[in-house]
C-alpha cells in the first residue's frame, strides 16, 4: 500500500510510477483516493472548529452562570447541544471517509522509487503494528523463474532475497519498534504457511512454493538479470514485498506471503513481456486468488 501523505503531495509522480508498472487500470483509484481524502480533511477541519467553539461556549456558560444570568446561559447551552449533534455527524462521516480511503489504498500497488525514502514505503506496515495488528499478509504480482511455472500460478513465499533494495532498518534504530539487529532466519511464518496450504488444498488450487526476490524496478528485468536471480536461488521476482516483510519482522509481526505469477520472467518467456499479457492473467485468476486469500484469513482468525 502506498503512503497517503506522499500521494497527497505527489499525485502525478504516483500516477506515473503506477503507469510505468503497467497498472493503468489503477489510475482512477488514485483520483478517487485524492477526492475522498480531501473531503475527509475538510470534514475534520469543520469538526475541529466545532470543538473549539464548544470549548469557548462552555467558558461563556460558566461566566453567565456566575453572573446569575441563567436564561442567557440556557440559550448558550442550546447552542452547545446543537453543535454536539452536528459534531457527532461529522465524526461519523470522517470515520466512514477514512475507512473508504484505507480500503481503496490497499488496492493501489506500491512502487519502489529512488525518490521515495524506504521508510515511507514500510510506514503502513508499521502503523498497522502500532494499531494492534499481529499478522502481515503480503501479496504481489511477480515474474515466474522456477521451472514448470506458468502465468496464473500462485506461489507461497517461503523465503526472500532483499539485497537489491534499501533496508528499511537503515539509520537510527527506533527501539520502540524492535532491536537494532533483528533475526531474519524465518521471515515467513511456518504455521501461517500451513494455513495457506490447507486453504489451497480445500479450494483445489495448485500452489507452488519458493523464494521471492525483490528488485527496485520499475522496468522489467533483463534476461541476464533473471539468470542471476535464478542462480541466487529465486523462484519469482518482483518490485515490492521483501522490504515490508523485513519491517514487519523487525517489529515481531508474523508474516505470510503469496505471489501471483502474472507472467514468466524475461528470458524464460518466449515472447517479450507486455502489459496486455500481465493484465489478462491478473483478471483471469483474480477470483481464485481472492478465494485463497479469504480462506487463509478466515483460518488465521480462528
């Protein structure tokens, strides 16, 4: 999920990055988020103004009561009551707008860009942990490297390689989040992996397993880069996920991940990669992917 503050300040940069990633169908969502976010902020400002006015009127009531002006004080109390009703409406509206923004934001792909500090990329994961989340479920679209893979396959991520993107833990350590040198011997939780496998079995979905490697993108890999990835032990390659997993494990979250193999990686596919192929595959397997994720989440919640 992309950082809302960055989207707010750099909407055109975000749109261009998404377009470069061949996610044109996501562009209308960016405009919708910007519109809803603006409405939410306007609602928040009106609510803040009402709270300030309420505090001011409360002081005025105390002053009038002290002067024995009960009738005038009662009139002011009526204003406070009317303001309280309006404030309740605004708070409910603000909550609904924020929920809509968050829901849509979850569907907008996060693109690693050199101009965006890696800390902003993993900020949503950190916020979720601070809000009480204990499990981070990561999904992505990736290029298949493993022999026997086909576009439309799903791969359970068992391990990852993140050596080609900046670590989200660089810089001064925030002790409240985790230790300076966190262990990464088991990034992806084994028990959660079993739940994914069980869900896939119940849905009769063929589930591959393997190691995911994150590169910076946004361009597709060259054949030699894919050959390098395979030599290093990667089964799928993409442009997200690994950095979020590191940040989550740093905070002690349990992590599970599934890749949708949207295309075979460059040099493995017999034809040049194109947006049409990626989009067609994503649309074709979306119902199965949704079912797999949903069943897994149900199992995690039990």
